[in-house]
């Protein structure tokens, strides 16, 4: 595993070098990893006394980029074609042409006001370092709990369970959810909450945490992404649980900043005393700085006195802040963070009985071990038929780096609880995924089973819950962006937008229909960019559209919409489907829809794959299949 992780790190860094270190500014700009030039629109003091800047690119606007919230970046000054000055920062908010960044400094250096500024994405190997350290500890563990957990996961020892509390009833949960909570509480080593799409996985996990806290003072809760950690924090707070959200302020939702360490320190009764001490320190530093280099003995003595007082005030402020932080870590019921953040120095000596780990299908196994080293047992929550972790090295992936801890633990049948009632999709949309991935064990709750855009007597295709629109024979050949190497399909995109325009007009003309939210999804970033840029060319009636989102499949994990469009893009004579071969991503895509699913693709290209062949057959049998020629006219 260590060797595979090193292969992955090397591949990641190699890709970074090709995109960045070996490239000119112009090439990096094309790759979407550099903005140059940029201007600073505003600067203000943000949370944790960090300087927040809004930067905006002034040329090459609206071109694709790889800047996302939470990424580490470097603000640089380009003098005589040399990036001579650099300032590290973290992205708080990323939009099309603007970034809000938190600078790792309390003031800007002078060069930031001299123009010729740019911003680069940094290579961050901190996660690799922490995973390697965790693996070292797991491999070398002897005669301790880590060694026991390692042997249990290898299947060398039997999992242990206490007697389940059959009397435990949680009114807000269904039977399968309640049983999952009972199983989790009874596990001495590990349990798995298997939550297929729409089954209330996070709700179940939050309730398991809440009930667990009746017998444990404090638990550790992790997820692989900051978005998932924020969601857990939000849900736990709604349940009245006290939560400390660890993480860089730039990576925490602004709605939850009061639950962060910095937010809670600033709201503490003693915070004004810390501010006063720091203000006094700054004043003493200012006074000391007024003395010139050449001064007398008395001046030197006074200057030293100012410095000594300043340093004493800062030391007292740090001690008081450390006391407050220590008190926070000991008093809250839940500490919520990403795995890497669990290495926070304040947690160095802390140990927990239980680790709850959500979205476990998206985390590499070494990533899960980072927080697990602090805990005696683990409750995993996720779905191994949904988004996997990102593995960039084909060699490492083929050798098994992509096999997650969830993949391994799902085989322990006595530890797994399947949530079998789903509350999102109507029955026809659910049926194919249920049959292909879940052995027909799911059932649609009565509240959603008959979901439809309208219950009026209308036999048009628009009123069907699913449409597969086949572009075979239409010569809708795919293209590839030579810079990003991402595929797109202009003809398929136009077909989708034409269908969307007509569907919205049909829906808007109906009586007694409510507003709907719509999601347009593609596996390919280039297709998503094309759709975003070209949808304005179509007259879309927004009267009954409450929200429209256009994203990649990865960007849609955890979300849902009344209507979902999926553009498959691939259309070629060689039947190459590339990214579409990851069926877990497609499972995510088709299970985002609540009332209507529209999939557009070329059956001649995708039909050789068993999954797509089965889906097309399902649509044909149920009357959901139509040719693109019917729409083109």
C-alpha cells in the first residue's frame, strides 16, 4: 500500500509539473492553473484575523480554470518575466472570474500594490505525507488497538458485537434506519451503514451519533471533503449537539464559522482580554520601533522595555487563547473535520472510543487510517456503488489503491446494515439502478413512488418518467479540447437544450403544476462548459423553474433535482467510452432525478458495454426509448 501511495503521489506531482513547473505563464493560463494578470478589488480583515482579498482576472476572462474553494494558491508578482515575490493563500470562494482568498499574513507586502500580479495553484502534498505516516504506524503496530484493528480488517480476527438494543426506537427513522443505528451502537470494532441514493444515510448517521453520545462523552466525526463535513456539522447542530468544526476558515462554510475554533474563540467571554493584550503588544512594538539605530543607554533600555512588554503581552494572549481552545476541545460533544485536519496539534494526545466516517466510498484507505489511529472502533457510512476516490495513477489504481476500507468492510455481512427505503426517485427511475446495483432490495417510499411532473392525462414523451434519446446514426461525433483533453459534443448539446426548451414550454403550459428544479449533468467538464456558455442562446421559460444547475457528475454527488438531463457525449466508430466506463459515476448521475430523467447518448458507441446495453433495453421494454430523429424533425 505504501508503494502504491508513493506511485500515486509521483503521478500527481508529475501531472502538476507538466501543467505548471515546466510551463510558461501562457501555457499555465491555458491549463487553468494560473490567472495572470489579476487585480485586487478589495482587502479586509476576515475570520481568525486573516486578511481576505478579492482578486479578479483582467484578461482571458470566462475561460475554464481549476481554481476551487479550499485549494492552496500563491499570489505572485511577475517582474521582468520572473516570479520574484510570492504570498501563500487559500481560496474561500471561487467563481468564474473572481476569487476570494484568505492570505496567510495579517498585512500585504508593498509589492502587491505595484501591479503585475498573478495567482497560481499550489501542489499540496500534505495529505500524502499524513497518509504515509498513518500507514507506517499501522504497519509497525504491535500489541495495541491499532494492531487489533488491522488484523480485524484483514479478516484474521472475528468482529465482535454486543447485544443489540431492540427497544431502541427513533420516531423520525424507518425500520432499516433504526436497525442500522442499533447495529452501529452494538459494534465493538466496526459497523457499516450502507446507504444507496436517497435512503437517508446522513440522517441515519447523525442519529447514530446523537444516541451514541448518551453513553460516550465525545466522538470524532470525519468525511473526506469539506462539503460533507459541513453538512454533518449542520445536521448535528440541528439535533442540538455541540460541535467543534476543525479546519482552515477558507474551507468552512460561512454559515458554520461560529462552530469553528476561531469562531468559538472570538465568541468566548475572555476574547476581549486577548484582543486587549494584542493591541497593547502592537502599541509597544510601535513605540520600540520609533527609536533610531544610534541611541543612548537610556534609550536602549527604554526600547528593550517596550519589546519585553510587547512579547509578554503576546505570550499572555497565546496562553489565554490556548486555555480557551483546550477548554473547547474538552467540552464539545463532537469534533468534526476532514481526515488530514484530525492531525491538528490540539488533538495530538486526544483519544476517542468511536470514529464516525461518512462518504467512506470516496476516501482512500490510508486516508481513513489517519483519524482511526485515535479511536477504538469505526462506523463507516457510504455506498460503494457511488463515487469512488480519485486515483490519478492508472498503475496504482490497477494494483488496488482505489480499493477503499468500505470496499473491504462491506464483505463483513454481519457488520453491514442496508438502508432499503429511498425517498427521492419515483419507482421507474429507481428500478434500473435497483436491479443493476442493489439486487432489487430497495423500495420507493409511498411519498415518492408515483412522483410525476403532472398527473394529468398526457401520453406525450414529456410526461414519461424516463427518456433515453438515441443519437445513433445522426453523425453527432464527439470532439476533444486539445488543451484540456476533455471531450465535448456540440450537436448533442444542442439537442439537449432544444429538448429542454420544449419540455419547459410543455410544463409551463399545464395547469396546476408547481415549479421544478432542473439539473443538467455530464461526465465531461468541457461539455459542462459548453452547455453553460450556450444555454443563453435558447429561449427558456423560467416561470416554473425554481433552480437550474449545470455540473459534472462529481459536482452533483449528494444533490437531487426534479428533472435531470445527462449528456453522455461519447460518439465514435471505435466504441470508445472512456470515462463512461466508471459505472459508479453513472449510478450517481441517474439517481439524482426525482420525477424525470432524460439521458442522451449514442447507442452504437455505448451499447457494447453491458451496463448501457441493459439500460437501453430497460428503456425499450418500458416505452422510454426514442430516436433523436424524432426531435430533430
